[in-house]
């Protein structure tokens, strides 16, 4: 009996030793995270910049894949579209030239060739009129009018000023000529930006206005119109 009992006890001890030990999940996970957080496991990890670049290229790849799926012909069709777009951009670049930054307004009265005096603009206007180039004559005469007012200190020299702005400003000191100044500015705009062609009467009207303004007395600040004589 004692032998049998010994055998039974041995079996019970062996069976108890084979039962696995269950470790709670939370402590096990915390232990694993603590172990993996050691610097030795992260020596070869990419830095922040590398991770950002990887995410960027992954995004680019996703966009390309989406575009390839939507483009006719798949990836090959997308390549053809990209080549066509590049060709179009190159053609526009060649046609329009290199974009240049400029502070001069597109509708500015004076061009970018450099400042010229009123006498020089008048001479250019007369030369164009003699050659029956009435559009150019009108343009130069309007410039002569504004430059003359600037030289007389009736207008402050200001790059980028338009003909309409010059007429409005000059009308404050030369009120009797306001309507004709506005008409001259409108004539300049019509032939310069409106695609119209000037004629001899249009030029002669600006020429007469130029000569009269050269003799006109400005309305000084604080002076009424009736006091000017």
C-alpha cells in the first residue's frame, strides 16, 4: 500500500509541475513596452526628417496611383498627360518670355524707357503728327501735358499714375479745364488700351489743350474760383 501511495503522490507532484503559469496581460504588456523602449532597440530608427520624407513620398505615390487609375490608359496614359502638360508650359514660357517683376502698372501713363521732359514728349508728338501717326501723336501729347504739369509742380511726380488719375488731380488746381482734361485722358485710354485709332482732330484737341494749360493759372489752396483772374 505504501508503494502504491508513493506512486500516487509522485503523479500528483508531476501533474502539478506541468501546469503553465498564467501571467496577467497588463503587466506583461508593460514589461514588453519597457523592454522595447530601451535605446539599444532604436539605434537605427529614422529621425524626424526621414520620417517626414517617407510620409511625403508615400503620399506622392498614393496620388500617382490614384491619378494613374483615373487616367485613360493607366500609368502609360498618365505619363503622356504629364508630357503634354510640360510641353504646354514650355510653349507658353517661350511665347511669353520669362516673367519679370515690375512695379509699373499695366495702364500707367508713362512707359519704362526712362523719364523724359515735356519738351521731349512734345517733340515726339509733333514728329508722329508730321508722319500722320495720329495714335502715337495723341499718346505723346497726353504725356507732354502731364509732364508739363509735374514740371510746374501742379502735379507731384508719381510713377504708375494713369491718365485718368492725372486728369482728376490736375482738375483740382485747374478747375476750368477739368472736363477737357478728362476728355484727353479718355482719348488716351481709347487709343492705348481700347484698340481705337486716333485721327487728326483728336490730336489737335490735345495740342490746343496743352498750349492753353501752359498759360493757365492754377487755383491755389484757399482761393475761390471767382478770385482767380
